[in-house]
């Protein structure tokens, strides 16, 4: 039986926006938060070879570096084992309609259902509820073109629409609140959570299911980054490491339940954490749209700290974007100028990224990072970031107020709380940042 976790006496104010449930699917066959934490705490490598059951032109992908100016593609990524598994009848769908659905819709429905159950709510008893759904996702090129005659014609419009990622969840559960899919590229899921929190705060819905999903329907992302010579040579995402040579693509899905603290307590729901503040901005014009901006990242972090009304020195753990690309030094610079500047060199904030374990889950990366820090808070443990024993020399670590999380270690509470931050930056120029304040948890 799962351990029951309750908020400590230092409970959140009634109108605080809290996270009261979660669910996750990650590479390595992970489909529970407990398995996710165990893998991260063990420093597990969740990267595997490209799937051979998706009709991908694997030989062509792995030979892209034969083209002048293109980079090598390693036979590696963070792929979901259960991406093709789905029970259509459970969700009231026909097998033909389910086959025409982007697998991102199927996986999103599954994790949303589990997140509701994790909260202690019966998903089958929600018909007509004023509940919102906010999910991050990006187009992943699943299936044949819609402009063709085949056995799936008639189901392709809903089956490929990004809006159906959230719409399927609302439809399956009978939810009548706002329902929207958010695409801000790699910042999508954290942006969706930001919007969900705002909707609950304003009373637009009673509570919300929020998160993100990424299942690659084609190897298109490998083609793009091969042409940009931005894929990791060894198929591992060495976040903030001197040995980083690029990123590695991954998949995943996560969902969290967002409601007010008063509603959570009234219903007897556990409180994993309080969304103390979140903000989203854009790099603006100037350079190429795909190039990160340290200045814009500093602005979004400062705005989030201001919205949270929190001392940045109290943030002990930062789950960074950490793609293993040229953006890492810029991100570290922004973190050093904000959180690091508030810390003493003797007590730096720990920095890490789940991408070092599982690759870059793109639209789902932010929610996977958020669930990681929530689980760290629940277990009073900071987990190590892989490859952190070889930190980049692009930042002066001793004076930065930052350190890489090099080992799994205890995370003591401060005045009954633990605070952490999560960042996501999209290739479209969008930046998202969130601060979560976690009550010291006790087993009952």
C-alpha cells in the first residue's frame, strides 16, 4: 500500500495553489512516481536504442552524417516502452479510432487518469465537473497524411489535432472546464501548468489537470538536430558538463492535479507542494529564434521570485533545463545572477537536470522536472544529476552560489518547508519558470 503523506503543521494558506496529485511515464518502463524516484535516486541511465517497431527508417537516420555538413546520430534516446500500449475500450473508443489517434493523446489520457486516482478522486465519477485540462504538447508527425484515402480517414482530424491531447482527457472524463493544449515547444508543459494555476486562482475552474506529453511519431527531431550538429556524440545528455557534446531526444509524460489548499484539505488530499509563483516570457527579437537568451531567462526568474514573494536564498534545489548544448552556460549565468547571488559561496544551491537520466523529453520536459523535485521534497532527498562530476568550466563555480548535484544526499527542511525551482526554455523563444514550496512531509 502506498505511503500516505500529509502536510505538516506549517500548512499553506487557504487560497494557495497546490499540487495534490501526480502521475508519470518515463523511459525505462517507468509508470509510477515511486519507480521514477527510485531510478533517479539510483542515478539510473534510462537511455536505450531507437525503437524498431515504429516503421522508422533507422538505417537512413543513422547514416545522416554521410551528408556533408550533417552530424552523426547515435542509436540512442529516452523512449517510452509503453507508447504503443492502449486499451481503447477502457476509454470508450473503437480500435480504429484509437489507431488513428496520435499516441500522445493516448499516453496523456492514461497519465491524467492516474493523476486523478493518485489524488484520491474516482475519475469515473467526474462527469459534468467544472475541471480544467491544460496539457503541453508539440506536433510529432504521427501516421499517414490526412490528404489520403485510407482506413483511418474520418478519424484523422481529431486524431492528429494538438487540441485533442487535452480534449480527449476532458471528453473521456466528462469535464466541462477549460480545455487547451499548449505548444511553446520545450517550455510547453511548464507553460500549461502556469496557465492551469492561473485558471484555478481566478475561479475559472474548480481544479485542473495539467502537464505535458511527448511521444515521437517520427524521427524528425533527429534529422533537425543532425543538420544543426547538436546531437550528443555518445547518446547521453551531459547537462552542465564539460564533456557535453549536444542533446539526446527523449519521451515522457506527466500530469499534476492543481487546486486550492482549502479544497485539498477539505477533501483530505495530500499536498505535495505549493506553486508559490510561476511566470512565462519570451526572448524577444534580435538574434535567431532558436538561440537562448540569458537576459530573458534572468527576467523570468526575477519575475517568478517576485510573484512568489520568497527569499531566493531559501531555494535549495534548482531543476534546470540542461540540454547539454550551447544554452547551458547561458542558463547557469542566469541562475547565478538570481539564486546564486542570494547565496553564500559556502552554501550554494544544488542544480541538476532529469535530462541527464532520460534525455530531452521536449514538450514534457518541464513537468518531468517538476515531478522530480516534488518527489525529492517528499523523500527529503536531493538526487544526483548524472555526469555532474565533470562540471563545465564556462562558469566560475566557487563564486557562483551554485553547485551541481553530484550525489544523492539528505535535504533538510527549513522552518518546516523545502523550496525548489524549475526552468524550461523553448526553441520558439518562450521561457517558463516555477517555484514550488513543499511542506515538510510526515508518514501517517
